[in-house]
C-alpha cells in the first residue's frame, strides 16, 4: 500500500492558489487510480464552499491528480 495525501484550496482565475488548506485526509491505496477513487468518495471534504480545487499527492509530494470544482464550462448546463 502507498500513502497519498488529499489537499484542497482556492485557485484564482489566473491560476494562483491563494487559500491552501492542507488535508488531514491520508489515503492508503495500492495505486494512484485507487487513491483517486477514494478521494472522489470524500464528498463532504470535496464540496465545501471555501474551496474550488482538490489535489492528490503521492508519498514523494508529487501531484498525481487534481480537480477544479468551479469550472462552468466542464459540464454544459441543461
């Protein structure tokens, strides 16, 4: 099992992350794809009003996945 860390923060339109909240969420998973699935299951952690970006890092600190939460263009409105 590998250790991954789930982070969240606020990304400005210019790309700067101005509000970084380091997660206490530690995810143990056999692979990065399993860690992403576990991260996506953290619904309450991912949908707070004060963030619009979540990302997952591996044990070496390298980013393995990220998700921008407030892009209206990602899913067309019905």
